[in-house]
């Protein structure tokens, strides 16, 4: 496996891969001052010819940056899931997605490409999580939620059932979402309210 991004987020991905005895051969990173992470060589800028047969995971936590990088990658993308995650057999999830320790994903949920489902997050039945979303640690999506592309659901947030959250939203940590959220919204509070709509 190859990674792109020698970050703290990469350390958790490495933890997941090592738990499954998957070798990480190298990490690409645009910061040329980095040369290793946990003993794994950091080899500099992305090179499509390096270990071209191996899958790659973008180990960048920021959604918009991950999306931008994904458009430049010529390697095929892998998937990562920690052995402690509980994922119903009916769940579908896309390439480049990472599912961390103690996550629960319930029946008929659909998870897009390059999604981060972070530590102990819970996604209930029939949820649809679009590409490049980040569900932060201990966030809870109740049943039949739709989360738009590149949205962040902050740590410890709760989204009530049957709601839609737009794309490119930022849901602050600890928020409780009780109504639909439009695209590009910054949201916080309990109950949550829209603080700003980004243009």
C-alpha cells in the first residue's frame, strides 16, 4: 500500500493497515523536509511511476485538499478498514475510503469514495454519505440521513433521522442537527443553527 500525506491522519491509517498485516511501502508528501513517518519512507512529491501496481490511499484529513489530490492520482485506490469496525454486509463503500477503529455502519448504508469514517462514529440504516465527506470521531448519523459531498460532520455531533445535509458544509463539534442543512453552511449548537453560508 502507498499513502499520500505524512500526517497525523496517516498515523491512524497506518494503525489500521498494520492491524491487518498490510505493508505500507512508501508515503508521498509535498513537504520535502519529511523523510519518514513511523519508520516508513516519505519519498517526496507524488510519482505515478513509483510502485505503480500498488494501491494508494490519500491520507489527508481536509476534504477539499483530499478531493484536489484525488484528481491527480494515477494509481488505483485502495480501501482501509480497522478489524474492530462493525459493517453490515449490505453496506456499499467506495474506493479510497477509510473506516477507523470501533466504527458501526448499519444496514443498507451507502458510503462514497474517499470518505473518512473516524474513530467510534456511528452511521445507521439507509444513510447515504457522498464522496470526500469526513464523519469525525463519535459523530452519530441516525437512520436515512443524506450527507453531501465534502461535508465535515464534527466530532460528537448527532444528526436526527430523515434529514439532508448539503455539500461543503462544516458541522461544528458537538452539534445536534434537527433540520435540513443547505449547501455550504457552517453550523453549530444544540439545537444547531446556521452561522454562515459560504459563497
